[in-house]
């Protein structure tokens, strides 16, 4: 149990959490939407500080991040809970745990221990993933500060619902923002995730890039009949182009039936390829097909000279044509992060 960093005290022992965009008002003895922030006696506590559900040394390509330290390993840490309730969640066992205190049986990994694990596992960085990293914000912040002191890169694999205040708190210590933009309509987000104000995700993502110079990559899981229409896909692609830049990677990934959406089929390959075409027609230079190992749209090709720069198969990547962040053949800027980011300040 760890006192929350971002909250205010209200009357009658109530509190308001400022960690994510739900801005939960929490009565005495109650939990926020995520069920990991708890009001005890008018003080807001994070219940899963350092409580891990999942720990692995993953290829960075698994996040997926394709333009960020390719072929390196990231110590990947997950905890419990989520501020979304996605109907198709593939990690629902940890994101939607049953009532109670699942973290009591968790392995405690302190921030310092996480650094030591990363080094002993030959990882070049740390990623908070598997469940929403916002849900143990204080832990990720403490760990990110230590990671930067130890020349490790830092990654949030996020649904993007972090509050602007929380983003600005962790911004100086976070290198990559791998964000889901799940769809592009109010009705879709309400049906899939149950959140009321999804456009805040776009605002915070743009802030991560513009204010904190984070490396940003976007993922959209294409769900048949829900977000596979041209209007939503064109909306996402155009927003990325206009707000993050045409060199920003967009991963359109194949849906597989999970959790409460076992009634839908996997995404047809033709639908994924159509989504890739929509992204390219919108002006995005790097659109990737995900969850289809061996597909040509896993590879990075130079948009200027057409040469193959990075060849991938699933989580394996072979860099063949990069020189720092540029094409080795023609010198075009490819938007790769390959050096340890300098610490930033506001």
C-alpha cells in the first residue's frame, strides 16, 4: 500500500484521483474505477505498488515498437487492474481480476530490483505493459527515474487515458509512448471500453510527442464489424498524419476472439491489408500489419528509395539498411530512436 501522488482531499473524507482521465471521486472505504486506488480514512492509496502479475524479458518488437531500439530486449512488467473494461481484452485475467485482493499473492519487485533484473537479463530498457501502467503510476514513476539514472530506456504500453498532470509528472523520464487508438467514434469507445470521453487519449498522445519528445507508435486492433469501417480507419490515419507526423508508425493488428467477444471471427487478412492501404493513402509512410507473422507489411521499407531497411518475422528483426535514424542507401529520415534519450525538463 502506497499513498497516491496525484489526488485532492474533498469534504466528508472523500477524495478525487487525478491519475487518469476518469478523475474518480471516491468515498471513504471505496475504490476508483480501476480498483487499484482506495480511499482509506480520507487518504488515497495505490494498492498494487511493486506488485507484479507478469515479468518477462521481451523483444521490443512484441510491444509492438518497430522504430525504437530494434532487436533489443525490454524487461516487461505488468501488475493488476485497468481503467478500461475492454470486451476483447487478451490479458483479462490480470486486467479484470475477480473481487478481492489478487495482489496479495504477487511477487514484489521494488524499483531497484527491477533495474537489477533488467541488467541481469541483458535488457536495454524497461516497459510497463500487459495491463495499463497508469494503474500503478507511483511505481512506474519511481522505476522510470531509476532507469534513466542507469541508462535504460523506458516505455509505456498504454491505452492513453493518463491525465495530463500525470503525463507531465512522468514525462521527463519516459522515452516511448506506445498507445492504442482503438477506434474513432464515441459509440465504438462506449461499447468496447465503457469510457465516456475518448478524445482525451488523442490530446495526451499529442502532448507526449510535442511537450516531452517521446517516441510514439500507435496500435489499432481491427475488430470485424466494430472498427473496420473506412470512416474510422481514415479518421485514425488522418489524425496521426496531422498531429504526430507522417513518419509515425501505425500498427493495424489482427483481432482474435478473447474474453467477452468470442462471438466474432478473427480479422480477415484482406481487411488488414485494406487498413494498411488506407493508412498509406492518407500519407503515412510506415503502416504495419500485426499478428500475421511473415506478412510483407511487417517489414520497414524506405519510402524514398524503396530499399528494405528492417526485415521482420513476428518478434524477430534484422536491421539491414539503417544508419542511425536514416536510410543507409539514400539518407532519408526514417524516424528510428536508436540512442539513449537525454533527460528532458519542462
